C-alpha cells in the first residue's frame, strides 16, 4: 500500500483519540498560521487562471506532458502535514487515483509546452478565506519531475517557465561503508538527495552536489537515487527531481532487523518499524513509560514513545530513524532491562536522522520518545 494512503489512514484512525488538551495547541497553531497569511483579495466569482510553460532538458518545448494542479492541505488539514509529506502530494496525483487527489485539476501541455488551468475565485481560497496554496506537478517518461508550489493571490497566475532537469553527470556508488554521489549543480539552487525503494522513501538529506553518506542509512535497500534541486523565485518554489539512478545498499541488514517493538503496552507481530520495508505501522493511543516493565501507567498524550526489543543485549553505536515526524524535540534512550533508562541522544530535527552517542553502549531496549510523536517509517539499530 502506498505510503501516502497509509499515512492518511493512520491519521484518521487516531484522530478520535486525541484529547481536547492535546488538540487545542495544534488547532490554535494552525489557525494562527492561517490568520497570519491574510485574507484573499480574489473575488469568489472571479475567473482565476494558472498558466505556464514546461521545457525539456535541452530547452525544447515539453509537448504532450500531463500536468496536475492540486490544492495543498489547509485549515484542519494543516495538522496532517505532521504525518503526510505534502511537498510531494502533487507527484502522487500524477500517477495514482487516491481520495486526496479527487479535487486535482489535470491538463496536458500543447506543442509549445504550454498549459493552463481555470477555476473560480472561491476555489482558490482556504476555509478561512486566505489564499490557498497549490502544487503543480509534471514528469517525463524518462524520469525527471518538476513540482512548483505557490499561493494564489490574484486572478491571473503566471508560473515561471520551468525546465526538466536531467543531469548527465549524475553518479552514485554504494559501498559497505559509504555511499558516494555527485551531480552537476543546477545554478542558483539548493540541493538534496533521496533514496527510494518501491513507493517508500528510504533516506533523504540536504546535500552539496557531491559527497557521501553512511551506507547504513540505506542498509540493504534495492532502490533508486535522485538528486533534487530547489529554486525559489518571486513566491514560487520549484523542485527539480532528476532522473533516477539504481542503487543497491551494501551495508547489509541492521542487527535490529525483525526485532519486536512495543506501543501502548501492545507488541504487534510483526513489528512494522523494524521489518526493512520503510512503511511504518499504525500508532495507537499510547501510555506513559513506567519505571516497571510490568506496571500499568496512566494514559499520556497520543504517540509518545516506541520501544524496540533487540532480544538480547547488544552493542549500540548508531540509531537511524527514517520518516520520523514529531512536533517537539525527541530523544532516544537505552536500557538493559526495560526498567532503568539512560538517554542515548537528543535531537531537535525529525525526518531522516542518524544518532550516535558519545560512546558505544550495551542495551537490549531502544526507545524513541517525544511529547508528540506522529509517525515513524523505520528504525535501525547498529553496533
């Protein structure tokens, strides 16, 4: 099942369990952001046009290319951005018919690479009347993709001309210790990289156009490597996704592969956070961690912790977290018996991270904990 669909279902499944106390700060935060955006000046009955031009990597017109325009989440849906990566929703709607894409507008470029969409002014606003944000996405059969994100603040929107990016010098070489990569930079862009396996995002990080990263980040994944170049101009943010290059992880499976895990006192079989699929698992209502492994502590806020049981004491040197989503700082703790815990590392940034303690430790249990833990796709523990 596609990761976007899973994330959406997980979110709706736990929504009724979120207490008013936990929801209120998120609601106020979302409303504050929306109010700060200002009210749209576009009349409800105005004819709104969004148009632009796409070009091939060689500069020629990108004719007969499907283009999708989809509104990004707003209002209450803004809360879901903690779990769903909205920066790629437009890409999803290019190829799949899922519920979130029902409102997507579709077009095909003409022989000059031109596209155009029309809508009424009321469809270009959020529920509070603010300018709605949209994502415009397109891709070539050879692999390169483009996505431009922007708010609609006037009746005529001219999207900057965009050229598909297919760098000839894109290279990636995976070894047992490091994954080395390089590509010709796109002028004026900020770059990052992604590794995917099937529909799942295995690893992502900001990066210079050449360098290397720890091979354990992709373990034994058999997937695709892409470079992404982001250009921001006049309120438009365009991500140029390169063509994919095959990559085969050489670090092997982590020692934690197939380990059990505990959520809210329940041990799912098998554990979806250690199975090497990078697809995650449902996060039911959680309870506060207790000093005793057998105690029944009171209910905490939703999704505060996940504990991985390595089955026996092992040396722990690095913990990789894939697709971690939190709205607070998080920490990783370790324990030999599941009762006494020691902090291993603390971090302010979620997403895709590698955490290394001050020195190797021996532990059977590894816990990921945050006041507000929303999603985790995979965790791998290495010795």
